[in-house]
C-alpha cells in the first residue's frame, strides 16, 4: 500500500507537475532562449544583445526599459520576427519563428501580431480609415472596412476616418496607429516607444488607451520604452543595459 | 500573389492620382503616343503609297514591251486568277478637216484600268458611265486636243484610216506617265479599232502593256511563272514604283522615326526618375505591409498589378492620342497624299502596348526586386534609403533589353548602335564632370554663408544625387538638341530644293534656226536669256567592257535622250571618273549614277548608240548625281562635244517666267512649232509637299519636346522630398527666404550649365553621325539652334528648380517637418 501510496503520490505529483508545465506552456505566448545578436560595423563585430532568455505569459503585459543603445528595439524586432538573432531561438505563439523564412514569419505577424511605432508610420497618401484597413486587406478580409471603422471607434477617432495623416495631430496619428495595430485582434501587441514623440497630455492618453485596449481585446502587450512611469504599468519590467537583461 | 494582385487592383487609381505614379504614367503615354502616331501614319502612308503606285501603273503588275507581247502570258495570268487588261500606246496625227495634232493614242481593252480611276465627262461636264474603253468607233480626247483642233462632242476626227466620233473629254486617267509619249496630249480609243487605223507599221514606236491585278499570293505565283522573261519585256510592279515615290514623305518618315525613337528614350529617362521617386516613397509602404504580414509574392503581385494597369491605361490613353495626332499629321500632309487612305492595321496598337510594357519593365525591374525583398526591420530603423549598386546587373539587363526591343521595333540596328554608344559615352562624360565638380567644390571653403555658397555646398553634400541630375539633364538635352538641329536643317534643305528662280516652263522642239529669234523674243518680252541645250533622240544599242565578258543584254535597246556639252551642268555633281579628257577629240559619255548602277556599268565601259541614222561608240568617262528638283533639262547620258556635235539635234530649254499665262499665249502664237510644257502645277505640288512635310515634322518635334520637359521636371522632382526637408530645417534655424532661393538658384544654375555645355558638345557629334549616315545631308553646326538650346536649357532648369523649392520656402517649417 505504501508502495502503492508512494507510487500514487509520485504519479500524482508528476501528473500535477506535467499539467502545471503544460498550463504554463499553454499560457506562454513568447519564449526567447539564449538570444544573441551581432552585427558587422566599421569597428568590427558588434554585439547588440547577448544571451537573453525571456518568457512572456499570455495576458501579462511586460516592458523592456533601458537607455538608448541598450538593445531594446533590436530585441523587440527579434521577438516579433522582424529580424533574426545570430544565436538562440524564439518561440512566438507556439511557432519557433527563428527556423521560419520571412514569408512564414510574415504570415504569423499578419494573423496574430500587432505593432505600434514611435514614428507612427502612417501612410501619408491613405486616409485614417485606409491606414487602419491595411493589415486586413493584406489578409484579404472581406469585412476590412467594418472592422477598421470599429477599431477607429475604439480609439475615439470615428470622426477622423477621411482625414489624411498630415491633417492629424501627433496624438491622433498614434491613435490611428493603435487602431491599425488592434484591427486584426492580435494575440500579442508590440509597441516601440509609443509615447516617445508625444507631449505629456497625449502621452498619458495614449498609454491609458493602450492598457485599456490590452484588457478589452485580451491581447498581450510587449512595450519598449524609456519612460519608467509607462513601464511601471506593466506586470513585469525588464531592464536592459549593454545588450543584457539586468 | 493573388491577394497582392487584388490589393494592387483596389489601390491603383488612388496610387496613380496621389502623384508618385503620374509622371511614370505620362512618360508612358508620351512614348506610346509618339510611337503609335508614327506607326499609324507609317502604316497608312505605306498603304497609300502602294495605292498611288498601283494607280500610276493602272495595275499591280505590268509587262511592257516595244513589240507585241506573247499571249502565253495571258494564259499564265488566267491560271493565277489575275484580272487582265491591255493597252497599246503610240504617237499619231489626229486629223480634222481643218487641222491636225500629234497625239498620244492609248488604245485600251474594256477592263482598263485595273487600278485607279478613269474620269471622262461629256460636253456638260457630266461623267460618262462607261467601262474602261470607248465603244468601237468612238474616242475620248483630252481638253488640250479639243481646244487645239476646235473639236466638240460628237464631232468626227480621223486617225490613219479610221474615222472616230468624239464621245467625251478625259479629265483624269491612271498610268499617265507610263510611256515615252507623256508630253503629248492623250486620246483613248478602243483597242479593237487599232488595226483599222493602220498606223502601226514595222518600225513604228509603240508601247504594248499588259496589265494585271489580283491578290498578293496570286500575283506572287504569276511572277514566279515569269522567271525567264524575254529581254524586250520589262516587268513593272507597284512596289518598285512606290520606292521612287514621295521623297519628302521618305525624308519625313526618317525624321518621324528618329523623333519617335528619341521620344521613347527621353520618356524612359523621365520614367526612370519617376520610378526612383515612387520606389523611395513606397519603401515605407512596402516595409509596413511586410510588418503586417505581407509576403514577398503579395508585394510582387501588388507591384505587378499596378504596373500592368499602368501599361494598359497609359497605352490606351497614348493610342487614342497617337491616333488623333496621326489624323492631324495626315491633314497637314494632305498636299502630298491625294488618295483616301485605308484604315490602319492593328500593328501600331500592338507596338504601342509592347512599347509601354518594355518601358515599364526597363525602368521598374530593379525596383520591383528591391521592394519585394524589403526587410520589415527597416520600419524600426527608420531606414528607407534605396541602394541600387547591388542591382547593377538588373539595370544592365533592363538597359540592353530596352535597346534590343528598340532595335527590333525600328529595324535599324546601326541607328540603335550609334544611340547606345552616344548614351554610354555621354553618361560616362557627365559622370566624370559631376565627380570633378564635386571634388573642386569640396576643396573650396565656403565661409561667408551666402545663399550662393549654400547652393554650391548642397551640390557637394548631395553627392551622387547631384551627379545623377547632371546625367539626366544632359541626356535629355542631348536628344532634344540633336532633334532640334535635325528638324531645322531638314526643313531648310527641303526649302532649298525649290529656289525662287526655279524654272516654270520647258520649251522643246526648238530648231537651230529658231535659237536667235526665240532668244531675242524672250529677252525683249521678259528679260530672259535662255540657255539652250541640244536634244538628240537616240537609242542605246549595246554595252561592252574591254577585255571582259560582262553580259548587259537585258538592259539594252532602250530609248535615250542625249545631249552634248563642254561643262558639267550646274545641277549635276560628278561622283566617279573625270569630266572630258579632251572634249573636242575623244568620244566619251557621262552617265547618271542610278542608271549606271542599274545597268551595272563601270567607268571605262563602251556604249553603242544609234541617233540620226548613224551608230557610234563612246567610252564611259564619269558618273553624275543629278538634282532632279532643279527643274532644269537633265539627261541620263551626256556626250562629249566630239561625240555629239555632229549629230542632228533640236534644242530644249527651261525658263522662269513671271505672269506666265499671258506671255506664253503670245509665245505659242508667235512660235507655233515649239512645244511648251507648264511646270507650275508640279512646282506648286512640290512646294505644298514641302510645307506639309515641314509642318508635320514640327508636330512630331513638339511631342519630343514635351517628353524632354517631362524628363527634366521628373529629374528636378526626384529628390524634392529631401530638398523640402532640408529647406525646412535651414529655414527653421534662421535662413531667410532670399537665401534659400539663392541657394537653389546657384545649385540649379551650375547643374544646368554643366549638363547643357556637355549636351551641346556631344549633340554636334551625334547630329553629324545622323546627318551623314541616315539623312544623307551635310552637317554644319547650326549656331543659332545650339546657342538658343543652351540658353533655354539653363533657363528652364534654373527656373523649374527654383519653382520646385517655392512651396517649401513659403510653408511653415514646422508643418513641413511634421509632415515629412
């Protein structure tokens, strides 16, 4: 019986551990293992990020902070599959994207990933609505216009649908960019210095919007910033210095 | 890919009207307009010339002989399903009760003419509804005969033993110049009456013609069956005649082709600059699409769809414009083309689309590759610069594909070769000049910070962009200047062919005893001292080459008008051999170079002639090029005085008479035996042709000029975004508007001046090649055109450049920077 009990206990512990691991794995949306990025420069080989290990759980916003040149943006690009590391692996949404070619990575980004950039990167020749429709049009979504209108409504810009980028303020441009990033209901949303080009008032408004949308659409926010106040709103904060997490 | 294609389709018009693709669109429109207008025109002119040529022959194919033609040819024509007609032409006196007149009698079968229109009217001017021959016993006469002999409709005249009733007046008939009797008035009779006339005797001068028409294949099969024609039968085809027609059209066609080629090249340059700007601006869009999940095939599909739609829409637009322009050209060429033209074929349409596709391929291929391979990481790096150096191979492929296509299109490898060489040479020179300029300017220390200095510094700072602009300005100007020079010299050379003192009358049948009387009369009445030229009616019997066995048989036994003289006529140029070695002692002959070539003659050959009842031999001493447009008496064969002086001859002269009708009426009354031929109608026709062709050339040149201006604008605007941003920055940090304007002015002045100087220098080189090799004209630099081109080019680049920065100078720097 002891043996049985012992066996039962061991089995149950093992099962519990396995389930726990499965649960953790199931909740993991992003996993970085031993990520190193090196580039050639006029001064020789330059290491931008070095041996980074990081996991992001679904629904838990994280932020990467650090001074300029610490490797935050490079790490974000590697996490999102916009760039490849020199060493290490990235598992994004269950796919090891470091083994995939650019088109396969693009497919994953198109379906489940959203982006917000410091420079907004709105297409100057497109209206606000057309800008928001862009990711859905690439996917061939027949309801792209309805969804884009809904997204603009979510960011409070339904009255600016027909405006071009040049007719919007900085804060409004970033709202359009946020609407564009959430229009495909992404599982993960990468934001690179989303308030970096904005004044205090717009900055507060944008950060509130980002975090509220994060909850509404149940996405996972990965934020790169050197605004510690903004970073502090995330559940986990990683600090980078000279390419390494402190 | 499919999604990319659909996306490209949806976004096409918004992309085009956003501006980036507009210059590309219009470049292609211009290229297609140019090539299709020339194509439509050429296509229809060719058909027109074929029709005119057939009209001149009265058939598609003619067998001509001075003796009866064997009926076996008729059987062969029937076997080939050809239509058939026959004419017999001879000179005979037309006799009335009171008078008579030497007339060219054209006896025809009822199926005459096979091509062209015969127009015969009655006394009331109403067209008589007849087939091609008058009924037996009736005759049609030209107005000149009815006037000379006082004949009216239904009057009777006689030719030989046959009395004929005048049924109508001939207003027009084809094959007017088909025989030696072209100068005499014509009467058309039924061929069935010839025998009864009894005027054709052994030794009579008669031209027998058998006329055939039919489909191209049937004509070819008939021609194949004629391989071994007897030496006395000559085969005449419409296609051969057409090559001799319309030198003005031929010359203008060369110019049209040249202008069209240059327009395409300049359009390619404009398109290249437009595509460069489009690609630069589109890199953000493409990177963003990649970030949002667009694959390489998606981007590729998007680009391909947009470019395909540009090719289709610009081609349609260009073809419509091309067709309209062709109509305009045809209306200006009406003086030359007198026949209703057939509809154009589909060939120009196909050429238009193909040209558009090649222009787009040549200009966009490198950028499509760059855009489809764009890395999405550029978005995070804010890196939207295009580096073309790694795509040099694609540029080379595009360059040679384009010129390969142009070689096929214009079917003139030599011309394309010269153009490619000029392009490479000029590009390389402009590159070196640009490099040197930047090096020299970089050595200068600009310390006082004026607007002019700032502009010069900008040239250095823009580096390769500045060099590229010098190259583009230079190449566009090169082709424009070459075409401007070609246009001007061509039009001038046409104008020179008909000078003010061009004779308007030929007088012939002048006997020696009349020379002084006529000379005195013309001097007294009109102040003219005529230059009489001896005219000897002869026949070329045979030719031989000393110590050689060359067979000239099939070219011999032809009618020949001969003359003799000491000096070479003013309108002739010696092209081979020497003028008389000893004019009074040695019997020699000088031959027209074209006749000599057709007879395979060489200097030193012996020619045997018969004239005035005797036969004689002369040695070919030289060949001459004859300027036929001089309207002076010109001869295929000119004898040395030793050979010709003793032969019986009459005289011929050409004179220029003001108020000609009044004077010539008096002259004919005074000298009834002299034949006078009025050339005014021919001269007027030639003048009309020249002015029509000149006007058509102006229209085509205008098209090239527009393409050139578009290329210059495209080049100026190619780096406008960067310039606008820089302007806003220096404006924001305190530079005044005047300073910014001066900066742009000095920059564009230097760039414009260097490219204009280089373009002008190289244009003289390229023009001389084109003049010498393709237009058969002597080139002498036209200093007015060159000087004017130089000033206009600098002026245009200068003002367009300054205007291009105007908007950013007057806008708020803050807004400009925020928008950029």
